[in-house]
C-alpha cells in the first residue's frame, strides 16, 4: 500500500506497529529512508483499497522528525561529540 501526504507520495507501507501509543505507526519506506507515521484519524483523508493508497494530511515537519541524517549532518554530529 502506498502512503501519500496530500498529493505527494511518501512511500510504501512496509509494516504497522501497535502499542507505541494510541495510534498505530505506519512504517513507510521511501528510497533509503524510513518514516514512522501515526495512523491517526486526525491525519487521515482517504483510504483507497482498490488502488492500495492511504492519503493523509500530515503536520508540517513530521516526516523530517525521524528522517535519517545526511552525510553532512553526521559529520557535524561527530564534530560536536569530540
């Protein structure tokens, strides 16, 4: 099933985790990134089972919160730990 934020495709739902909070978490993979997206009614716009699509309206910045660090960000983090 594919996940969308508005009209932008986020990625493919690979798994669902239950028990981390009130809403299950969708584990969505896009290229080399993995996003944890709460499957909350407040974000849900539409589920199209025939097309295998979940359309949501996510809060700004949600996808960036758990995005992997870029090579540049990793270097900055390493400098800060020294």
